[in-house]
């Protein structure tokens, strides 16, 4: 029959190449003569009506679908299309993409709202009034160099300074009498006549009054009580900031503001699995297409129009996104800053999310409560304030500052709107609205004026503290529906409590707390004129990455510490230079966790369990890679429970971080939230009680240090204390359930994640380094303004520093080629891109043109004659496998018999959120790729390891040749080693396991383990993690230097491979959506919407045991798996084991283990006599899934596979908008204790 040669499925890499069906965001990539985007249509007969259809009376305006099938639906026709001016380059995120001249026009990444006028032509004297406070270009360029470069000067910074001194227009004579002090003063006092940097726009210092209550001291009213003046509140006025930010006519972002709210829909490609045409699916990408924006716009539309407004004047919403968080300014000392940042939600998050775009408006810097307040309190009352009274003052100060910011002028605009001429020239009445407030939990309760960690600890609902463990259950859903509301009744309670407080009653007495304790309130009035509980956004970074996941990770380390498996775990993550005897202890070799992408997964240099100075991104990397590293470290029962837990946590996190959601992915997200909660419950109920966990050594050390700081005379014990799993008792655990609904309300989580504010902190930290460390708040504010002013002047100056000129020279040839010809197939343009190391976003891949590293094919084969990797190339049996005759193969002629090899290839691909990204493939570092499978019976994707990257000059002169084929052409190809799916291992979303791969056995004559791949067939890079538990093997391929070029590929020699590797399905958001299915930008390539719905379900546990078998691949084995069709005997033996285990436990006076379902204990069901198991909730499973995971010992026949396919839940495919149904809730499971010991050794686990 011959060997099967793998030929990947051909697919189209969608990029705009014609004017028909172009996505609206790609229109500007065509020539200037290209027409604009399709006009909006208001014909009701042409209006698309997504399911469910709007009422017949409703009228909407829709755009034509773009090439992805995406269109927008407006309630009212907008006057400007905000996506008409967005280019392909602007949605291309990789740093090595070339930029068109239009994209390079802004010379510096600068503040979007800064005035941009044509550059100033500098004369030899270098004087111009456009240099703001500076008399000439010489003075400006020196000061700008000081502010533009970092404090840590480098050689590049020195070269830039030299270029400044040598620049045209620079004259030392212009520096006569000029000093740094004068320059600083000039920047401080200079104001523009109008617009930005005018007297209206700037920083102010104000003061607020904090009332001081005292127990047993009675006042007629709060106004009669003494108050302390907190001076020096550094802030900006809110409404002038809003005006100036959106009125700039020179801003390069003036045309991309989304002023009109809209719904975005996607019509998926047709699928063979669904007989009817697909219905449109709602898309959520940003604030301006969220439900909150639509509701706010509908609210102002219902308002009566203001007299004098023209009928065509647009009434629009300005969504304001707020962040505030205190940050430490230095590594030592107590210097800190508490800034409030403001972003505008009308701009795309792809602009707002980049700190280098300077989209954050610094609104205010909140001071700490001054120590002088205690002195004033002592002078007034003759005693020091109590702890509770100080807490009251701190909370009051925060709210007073917000009362200062929300002044009468802003609140009038908030209620009635303000008429402004926007930067795009359109006059609109703008209604500012506070949409989200991003903060961590301590600040959330401060904003909402709640008592932290009190009985009602959640700032969004009224769930009692002792009920947070019920998260994910029906009872929790009922509590979550009890939302907090800022009602008149609530404000009356707070007012009554405050009156009693100033009548002399204790702040903790019943006369105050009786009005507040029911909802854990404080006697603080909040100035926000909105239901501020709704604007408190979920915080993915603090609540999950540094909250729930961090807590679970730490407890897993405690379990390993107690089980003496911690060193084995660390060994799978990091390679240390320690004596070889330690390597033997760590299973002979300390493995490295492979890296991936541009710093996506970095090298773990230190022991992971030590957790030294880790950031949120480090815990995220642990979550992505921990499943293969943790495999087999516990006994089989607990190992499977933990694997389920880790899979569900990573799956939930991937869904939470998606930048583009659809109504389908939101339903999947809700289902995933339930799965995650159930997995945590099962871990807490079944696994944690089995281990006596103690503090980690680092935790014990930290506890001792803190105790000594609190009391220098204390002698705390350094003994590690017992510590239990408490993550599911926290607010953060409860808060995870809010994410799906909040994403539907306000857009995906990256719109309001606190990570955005944390990244902005880097700017104020740089400013702090330039202050005198005394009253640094106002100095930081002044330097922020100076930075903005210098950036605006820089845009007008024709001078460019040397570092920028180097970049210009690198891109000049590309830019000129881009102007000459927009065709993505122009040879000149491709050659220029390859020569300069850049790539056009529209190209699929780029291999450099270099021919320096070439070799003769025959010499190469002679040099590696004994290498098994080229056995097929040397053999004569290759002809029958490919279907070509000897005459045809002989007609392929390679110029000079030479191949040219390359170190890297860059693969460009369109992501699920319709952006362009790039992967770099390097056979030495990142060599694994994924391709589309051409086998309908196989998986969706194939995987291969790139061994080398070649190009050659080839022509074809054999039978059927043409004049074109007889000309020499450059042909690019890659030499790969193929992986195959381990079909004995149940994997995927439904089974909660990562797919497991193995190299094709090169010793099998029916396998073609090596092959050549067209780079056009590659989808993107893949991230494969070794299955550390199973070790390496030499049975698949003999010693080969050609096939084992990847660093850390199984060891330091060329003799072995990993037995298995796991596919990390969540390495990036795009890879996750490739496996989940339903990615908008993927255009149906790979998994479909229907696949994604199935992936939201979980297979039931079948509860079957397995017989021991010999030949499991462990360490250095690769024997075939035994065949065993006696499934019924397995079920009987498993049932007997369960009965024996239950009987033995009853004889000991113990109760058999029971499963945890919905937060309650459930009794055990009788064994299923038919062996078919029950359809049950996967997350409520007590024991390990012996039949679905680690099933190398058992081969199933077709009947069993069909039975497996019938397990699990089913999804109604009748409507794309229908929610993904949850699994059966009344299911129960078998007790698996009886088969743990009997199966453990047979499953390929090597005992520690």
C-alpha cells in the first residue's frame, strides 16, 4: 500500500488584497484612489436584524459586512465612520512589521491630545516662536534630550546627545546665559494663549475639610463640628480636561473616536454540521459596543432636546474609565503616590492599552492623611483620635477629594451635556459618564464606603461572608441577584448614622452601626451621582492571578512540600548548576520548561516554589505550564483531581482574558465558571483533607520577620505552622462569577483590568527620580505637564535624534516601495523587506534573501549518511509514496544542486480578534508549528518540529512542463519531523486534558517521520511542553544531530526524545481560540462555532477500572500497547474493588468517601451493572478518571468509542444565540478508592 506522506490542508491566509469585501479597518491600505467604506444604509428592508429580532417599530442603520462577515448596527446614523481611516499597519501588532509612510507620520509615540502642526523649518540661526518657552532650537533640543532619555544614560543616549550638538540650527552662542534652572522655570510658567497648556488647562493645588467627630461630644449638626483642613491636593479640573482632550483638531486620533454606540455582529462561515444558514452573532470588543454604552445612549436619547440644538446635532456619550491605585515610588523608603488616571472609552483599547501612547490623563494625586491631623485633634479634644476615628477621617478624605473633582461645572455637563466642536469638525452635545472604576479590593471598599471583609464583604452584592464558599451553586446565584443599589433609603440610613455620630455616639456603638451593619456600610457619604456599585469593575489581575490562582498555587506547593515532591516539581521548571548527584535525585536530569514567543513564556531561572519577587505575569506563566509539570507528583486519585482543577483554572483564565467576545463565548465562559467553581470545591473537599499542610519555609520566615517588626521584643517561633486551604472562603473567589456578566455590560476585561493602571505607574516613577523627594506630588504633576509640552514642541521640530534616524534608514526603502506599489507580491518590495529584517503585514511569511549559508545537496547527504533523519532521502523506496513517476521527479532541477539554509522564518497570521500578528520560528529555540490537518478522521491540527529552513532555485522541465515552469524560481520549504496524536490518551476540553503528542516512530516502515512543508501551509507557532512524568525514549529514532537541534530537547545528547509532549492550548489568546473554535478572525479555519459549543461541555466519568498491562511507555520504552477487548470484565473488577473498599472502611468504622455536588455531600450510587456509567457533572467527580486519562493500558473497540461519544451533555444547535446548556446537576459518581493502588504501577507512573 505504500507509506502515507503527510500533506497539510491548504487554507487561505485572509488579508485584504482587493476592493471587494474589504474589512472596514483595512480600507486605507489600498491606493489613495480607493473608495471609502460602504455607506451606511437606512432602508429598513436592507437592515440586518440579528436574532433575536428587534421590534418591528425599531429602525436601525447597518454597515455592509466586511471580509470577516462583521458589520455594525446603529440606532441612529452617525455623521462620521470612525473605522474609515484605520490602516492595516495600525492593526498589526508585531514590532517587525514594516510601516507605511502614513503610519510613520507621527515621528514619536506621543500624547494623542497634543497639538500637531507641520514641522518647523529651522534656519541657521535656529530661532522660532514655535519653540514655546524656549528662545531657539538649541535650548529646546538640549532640554528635550534631558526629558526624553531615561536617567540611566547609555551609549545610545550619548550618541543622541552628540547628534543634538551637531544638528543643523544648533549654536552654542544661543546658550549664552541659559541654565537648567532657567529652563525648568520657563517650562513651569509658560502657558499657551488657548487650547492645551492654556491657563485653564493645568494642575491646581486645593484643600478639603475633613470633619472630626468625637465620642461623647455632641454637636447640633455636622457643620458645627470642628474640621481639619488637608492642604495641597494636587489635581486637574475635570471638565476643562475633557474639553481640551476631545477638541484638538490636529490630533491624529480625531477621526477614530467612536461617538455613537452600536452593536457589532458577525455572520459565521457556513458549516457542514449545520444544515441552515448561520445566524448573526453579537460581538463585544470595546466600551462603545457594550450594553452599558447602548443603555447610556438610549437614556440620553429619551431626554428632551435642549432648546437651540439643531435637529442633526448628535447627542453622544463620553465614557470615562477611571483607575486609582497607590504605588511605591522607590525601592527603599516610604515614598508613595496615589494617582487617579482617566481614560476615554470612545478610543479603541488597542490605543489606550499601550503606555507608550500616553492615553492616560493624570487627574489627581490623593494624599495620605497628614500627621498634623492628630496634633489638631489633640489640641481640639485633649486626647488622641482612636483607631476607628482615624479610619473615618481617611475614608472621608477620599470622598472629599472626589467631591472636589466632581465640581458643579462638571455635574452640570453630566446632567445636561456640553456642546463641543470635536476634533473631526462635528458639533456634538456630549454627556460625560463614569463607566468603570478599576481598583483592587481595599480601594473598592473605600470607594463604596464599606467595611472591608465585614459580613457583607462584596462591593457589588449583599452575599454574607459565610456564604461565599457557595460560589457556583444555585444558592450563590440567588445571593448575586441581590445587587447593591444606591437608593434614597440607603442614603437616608447613612445620613441618620452620621447625625448620631456627630451627636457624640461612638462610631462603633449601636446608635451608629444599627443603621449600617445590615449591609456593612460606613457613615460615609459618596459624592458619585451614579449607582457607584455598578461601576466597580472586576479585577482580573488582583482577584484571579494574584488572588485565587496564587492562593491555589501556594497550597499546591504546601502539598508537595509535605509529600517531599517539591524538588521534583522545581526540577521540571528550572535547570540549576548543581552537582550531578542532585541530578540523579531529580530523576537524572533537571529539565527546562521551554520558552515561547516574544517573552510570552520566559525561562524560569529560580525554583518556582520559592516565589522570589514574582509579578502577576509570572503566576500567569505558571498557570499556562503547570499541568505537565505537576503530572504524577501525587497519588493517582489526587493527581487526577488536581489535573482537573488546573485545566479548569487555565481554561477560565483564557476566556477571561479574551480581547474579543461573542455571545457564544460568553455562554461558554459562564459554563466554564461553573466548571471551575466545581473543580475548586472538589479539590477543597476531597484532596486537601488528605494532606497535613504546613507553611512553606518562605512563609514561616516572612511571618517571623513581620512579628519582629511589629514587636521588637517578640520571639516568634520559626516552626512551620499547620495551614489549611482557605481560598474558597475569600471575596476574590466569590468575585470570579461576576466576570461574564460584566464583560457583556462593559466589554472585555482588558478594557478595565488594573494592569492598565499598573503600567501607567512607570511614568510617575520616572518623574519621581527627577524630584528633590520633598513635596514630590506637585513636582511630579509639573513634570508630567512638562513632558507633554516638550512632546508637542518636538512634533513641530524637523530635527530627529540619531536613534530615530537609524530607524528611519532601516524603514526608508520599505516605505518608498510601499508608495510605489501596494501589491503584496511585488518582488522589489519583498526583497527590501527581507534585506532589512522587516515584513509586510499582508505577507504570510518572510525568509531572508541571504545566500551566504548554502551547501551542495550531495555533499550534505554524504556528510550525514549515517544519520537516520535522512534515511528516506537516501532510500529508493520513496517513489511509490508520493504518486509521481520517475520522469516527473527527474524533471525537477535545482540550480547548482545547492540549498540555502536560514536561521529563522517569520510567520504572519490573522488573530481571532482580526488583528495581524507574527511568530518567529527558529529550529534551535522555537521550532514547533501547527498546520491544518487534511485528514477528516484525524484532529483539526497537525504538529511538526522544524529541523531546518531552506530555499532553492528550482525549475521543472519534465512531462507537462510549461514555459513558466522551465524558468528558475525561488522555492521556499522547511524540513520537519512530524508528531502524531496519542490516541490512547483522552484529551481536549471535554476530558479536561491537554492533547498529547509523540514523534512518529521512524523505525516503522509504514511511517514517514520526516518531510518537507510549504511555509504557506503553516498556521502559526505551537507551544509544546514535555510530559515530564514519562521521561525520554531512544526507541523512536536512533542518534541524530539533524533531528535534535532544539535546545533542551530531551537532554544534552542526541540520543533520546521525550516520550510525549503536551500541546499548550492556552499559550496565547489566539492559540486558545484556535482550539476552542469560533474565532472571528479565523474565518472558519480550524474549529467552528459548533465545535466551541461542544468544547463547553465536560464528559462524564465512566468509573471503570483497568487491568494491569506490561509495556506502558515509561522512561526508555516504546513498546506497542496491548489489545484488550474485555471491557465488561474491567467493569466487574472495578465494581468489586469499590465494594471491597467500602466494606473494609465500614469495618474500620469509617464512612466511604462521597462526592461533592453543588457544595453538599451526596450519597453513593450503586455500581452500574452495564458498565456504561452515568451522565454526570464532570466537576463533581470524587475520584480519578481512570478510563479517560492515562489510558495507555487499554485499547477500545469502535463500540466503546461510540459509547464515549454519546457521553456528556448535548447542546441544542437550533440557535447560535442560545446559551450553552450546563451539565446535569443531579448526577453522582462512583467511589474510586478501590482501584488506586492496583492501577498506579500499570499506568506508566514511576514512583518518586
